[in-house]
């Protein structure tokens, strides 16, 4: 009947949203607007990142605690091994448990100097797999770890990177969330390779809705994500046209997620960069709508 492909999507998906801890009052305000806008979509969880070298330790903690108490959403705290001894990690984890945080995104982290090589703290954990093992011994946290459809830049090979992911899952991680990527096939073939290797832990694509391709390119270079030429082409000439750029961004991101959905994906993790609009619009296009309060309470 000429309806767009999106019209038939029933919204049978689970979503989660990632935020970063705000530095200023203005950013704090922006974060809360985003949290409040996205909360009615009933995310499985929202997560808060951990800055390089633990620089945001207090701010991450405060943000996670406030999301749990004020927004009443299940919140996960990211935690890295960078510049932290095992004792310090234990302290941070125990504080989280006491504050009611039950979910940690366990990461190795990157060196504080961009481009440098990760050096473990002399009394610290050398990898995310070690961190997962340590956290599980501290408390029965739910744990998510990172996965790389286009291979982590330091990995020797695709196989060694997959072996490392398997170590993290064997250490007790409950889910893997991927680095962002822009070719749906990169995720779908990675998922199929994991399944063929007998790995059946949930793998959730990390979705970065791009509205600034130049900024994304800088970021992508650091984490090994490939930006296809067509993306540059679609944003070409829009540098000074933010409104049009946003329309293009939403179109690209919605089509990207629709293709993942068509490939069988039902879980989506959004890198929101503390802005709700693009993530909200994509969820809407996938058929996800705010649950009425009564239905939410009944589900709870
Ligand atoms: P690991 O799983 O330890 O892997 C690191 C590298 O070492 C890989 O190349 C792996 O293949 C290799 N490796 C590990 N063990 C072995 C071994 N025994 N033998 C051979 N090779 C091995 N960073 C932050 O600072 N703060 C955040 O909040 C944050 N959140 C993130 C969230 C998500 C969903 C993702 C995908 C990434 C996030 N990052 C964050 C970035 C992450 O810290 C970096 O990508 C980092 O470089 C790797 O972390 P990891 O947990 O994947 O490390």
C-alpha cells in the first residue's frame, strides 16, 4: 500500500542509553533533559561512562546514583583498569554495591595520553577479563563488556580478539556491547562468527547516531571504526546547515537500525552523547513508544 518499510515495525526491541558524566552545570542540565526525555521509552538500563584514567570517578558515581534515585532507572556504571590498583578497584566496586548499583560495564580503558600504549598499574588489572573476574568475586554484579565488530586496534588478529571476548564472557560477563560501527554487515557477520564459535551470550550493537561527521572521524580513528565514503558524501556541504544536517543524520541512523532489525537484531544500545533527539527518533521509527505509566507500573 506504499507505506514505508518502517510502518510495519512493532517495537519489539529492548533499548539502552549511554551518557557521559557532565562537567559543568549547563552540561548537567543537558544530561537531565536527555534522561527525562528517554526515560519513558523504558530502557533496560542506562549507563554512565568513566573518563580517562578515572578522572570522572566522583562524577560517574554521582550521576549513576542520581539516575537511580531521581529517574528510577536501572543504571550501570562504567569502570576501567587505568591507573588504579586492585585495592582501589575493590573500593570503587564496593561503594557502587552499597549505593545500589548492580550493573557494571567493565573495561580495560585507554591510556590518558591519546595514542599511547596501555600500561597496567603495577598493582592493577592488566585486562578487562581480569577486571570482570575480580568484580564477580566482590559482588554478584551484572556485567557488560566491550566487543569490536571491526576488531580492536591493538588486537593481533580477529581470532585473538574473539578469544579475548570469550575470556571476558567466561569470566562471567552477561552481555557484550559493541564499539560503534557504520556498516550493518560488520555487526551481523561478527554476530554470526561468535555464534559459529559457540558463543551465545547476548551481543548488543552500540549505535552512534552521527550528526557531525568530522568529529566522528577523529574519534573513529582512535577506536578502529571504519567511516564509509558514502557517509562523507551524504553530509557534504552541510557544515553550516545544522537543521538539514540533523534531518540527514536521523535518516541515516534510522535506516541503519532498520537494517540491523531486518538482520534479526532486537537489542540496541545508543551512544547518546547526552542528547536525546536522535536516539528518541530512531526508537520511535523502530516502533518503540513510551509506555503508559499504568502499564509501566504493572510491568514492574
Ligand atoms: P580488553 O578486553 O582488555 O582488550 C584490550 C586489547 O587487548 C584488545 O586488543 C584485546 O584483544 C587485547 N588482549 C587482552 N587480553 C589479551 C591477551 N591475554 N592476549 C592477547 N591479547 C589480549 N573507555 C573508557 O575509558 N571509559 C569508558 O567508560 C568506556 N566505555 C566503553 C563502552 C563500550 C561499550 C566500548 C565498546 C568501549 C568503551 N571504552 C571506554 C573504550 C575501551 O576502554 C577501549 O576500547 C580499550 O582500548 C579496550 O578496552 P576493553 O575493555 O575492550 O579491553
